[in-house]
C-alpha cells in the first residue's frame, strides 16, 4: 500500500500513519460511521490542522490515533509500531512512551506548582525525579514560563495554563502530539501565541502533530490543513510558509 501518498509531504520518517481507518459507534439498532477509510501520514516536524463541521469525526480521529479507541478496521502505526497488533497493556505503554495528548482544558492538579505538574507525569512513568526536574524546568523555559515554575494553576492565566499543558505533554519525549481545540477557551492574541508555540515545539522536538481546530485564521501557522466531512478525510493541503 502506498502510504506516502497520503502524507503531508513525502518523508521517510513518519511517526504517525493511519491506514484505511474505519470506526463505528453503535447507534440505536444500527451504527454510525465516525471514520470512513481514513488515510493519513504525518512526518516528524510536521504540524497538520484538522478542520471540519461538528460531528464530522475529528475527535474520533484523534482518539483512534491516540490509541484510546480501537478502530473497527485499518491500522494505526505510531513510530513504526502497529497499535492494532498490541494488547491493551502494550497499547497503554505505547501511548505513554510515544504520544502526547493536549486537550482543550488543561486539567492541571490544583495543588501542584507548574514544575510539579510536569514532574509528576514523569514520576507516573516510573522515571527518577532529579532529571525530571531539570527537564521540566527546561520545558517551562521553552514554553515561556521560566518565571512561573513555582506558580499553582490559580495563579496562572488561561494561556499560561495551556502552556503548562503543552510542556507536560512533551515531558515523555513523544513522537506524536495530538491536540484537541487548544485555543477554544482563549482570546485571539493568546490563541495565536499558543498555535505558534505548538508549531515551534513540533519543529524543535521533531514530533508529528495533529491539531483539531475551529480557529481557521491560525492555520497558516501550521504546515498543512485537512478537512473532515462525514468521517471522510480530505487530502492535506500545504499552507505553511
Ligand atoms: N461515544 C459515541 N457514541 C456514539 N456515537 C458517537 C460517539 N462519539 C461520537 N459519535 C458520533 O460519531 C460521529 C463523529 O463524532 P466526533 O465527535 O468524532 O466529531 P467531531 O468532528 O469531533 O465533532 P465536534 O467538532 O462537535 O467535536 C458523530 O456522528 C457523533 O455523533
């Protein structure tokens, strides 16, 4: 199968590949097809904007790519590993090690400082605390929060909380970053800076990023856009400079 044809641009290093992905949900007596033979490849250092009307399947695509739901058919390949070949425990490990997920709401723990929010995610992966702190501080600097490492969520703005969320998703050194409406709760200026930051870390850490968004005005900050309709994914179009 020629998967390169579905990628944003041809590249040997494609951390995220979706091949002929079909996903159905039960709906009364029948089923609703949320993903209909979806093919997509996102290369290392590439960021794709995913747009489409409500109910077109964007969240389903992200959930399948994140290995949070198993497709009815087709393949999800993360950094060369075919997720559908794995059992649930192996899939969880793959997700933990290779996938960073950023939701609309940061879901930070109220009692922890910014640096602790990042360290705990490494701690849950069984990693030692000392290098985790160094990496957490480095990531906070990259996302523009060097001076806010000791602040708790209530001391941060919405945009700053989203920056902590982005830094936290990068702690595990993911190969794939899946981002669901990261700017939905933010004003225009903050939205733009968050999309710029996501585009920056995509390049800086060579991750394959897919961002679901309704903010079409910031799509030009990303490399490509693809739109969904009724579970069918259109071909990605290059938009970046
Ligand atoms: N858990 C579920 N059970 C049944 N049907 C579902 C479920 N989740 C989604 N669907 C259906 O699957 C289709 C795709 O939904 P999905 O949430 O992926 O779309 P979306 O493009 O992300 O929408 P939105 O922009 O509103 O978030 C829709 O018809 C939706 O009603």
